[in-house]
C-alpha cells in the first residue's frame, strides 16, 4: 500500500479484498449512498473536491482496476471494472440501491454497471461518456497509448491551472499518472475506444443524466444523446461553457448538479437539458 496523501485525510481508506479494489469512504453510514467512478489515469483521489462538498451522502470512492492503489495484474476491462464496483456495492450496502456518479472512463464503467447490474443502481449522473470512438481500436490503440503518454504533462498543467484545485490535488494527479506504465495506458485507451452500447442498457430503469461540457468534442455530445435514447428514464444535457474536466475543476457547480438530479429538484441554470425534457 502506498503512503497516505494529505488529500486522503478526510476519509476511511480500506482495501476490499473480496473484489480486489481500494475504496475510500466518508459521510454518514445511514445516509443515501453515492459511488464515484473516476476517469482514466487518475484515482479516487481526484474526486476529493466533490466528495468534501457531498458529506450529507455516504460516499464510496473506489480506485478502479489498474488505477491508484487497486493494482491488479492484467489489462483494464470495462466489464470487469463494472463487476468489481457492483461487488463493492453489494458488500457494503447489501441489497440497497446506490446512486452512481461517473466521469470519462468512470462514466463508461457506470454505463456498463447500469446494463449488467441494474438492481444495484438508483439514480445516475455520467459525464463525458464516449461510445464508438474508433472503427478499428485494436489497430490504433498502441498509437493512441503513445499519444496519451506524451500528453501527460499537458493534462497535468491543464488540471493544475484553476485556482479552485488545491496544490495537493496537483501532486495527486501527477502521482497517479506517474505510477501508470505506458503499456497500461495503451490498454486503457483500447478499452475506452472499444466501448459501445452495453447489452441490456435499454432494460435499466434508473433515472440517468448524461452530461457533456459545451466545449467538449462533438463525439461526446453525440454519445450522450445516443445513450439517453437507449434508456427509458434517461436524458442528456450540456454544461454551459465547460470542458471535459469540469466535474473536477468546478466542484461547486458539479455538486449542485448532482444534488439536483439525485433529489429530483431543479438543476443549476448552467445545465441545459436536451429538448427531450426532464424525465
């Protein structure tokens, strides 16, 4: 187990050997529970600014397989990651349903969870979800892995720029990225690129909000709309003037958005729903 970071001091940190995942937990045990699923190359630590603002919920924040302190061997697989998260939910909450919040790769895992373990999911917010990214991901994944490796320093500088992100979070980002081998990045890119509509998604009745930042690429907007159309109780929307990392860089807005969706109350004015309306 790696050394404890200052950004982890507000949570209980445990390794769940039954599913082989490292989990951070905070908030009242009897409160409604949220599972937060982080993006690729990061870990559960990246959710700290959000979790600190959501302490009226019981917050479960796993490090996904191959990330952070969940250091299993083998390439990353979205299906296996969703199964492990479902195992955490069942182990900690029994038969209760949990809210799910996911970003980027974590949103893909969340969508898979909706399809393969709908019985554990209540309401859901998934941001920056991508489907059908590449026509031939097996051929292009090694190249994309190299691009991802080269672009790490750019990603870190972008994440560190806003004053809302504490310096310790910048250190966490850098440490999460540094510990990930180049071959593992290629596996992540391939898994993400191969992700398409999970079989069974149309059977999930969980009220789900698929969000894209207005400054994100069109593929993410198209993915959000397509995913929402597949589910009976889903809607897609846009976070105005936001880019891909807005859930982490604008935690106040993101928390108000999540709180609004999970409680069934009004969303912030910065969130514009599609013309399908609120379901």
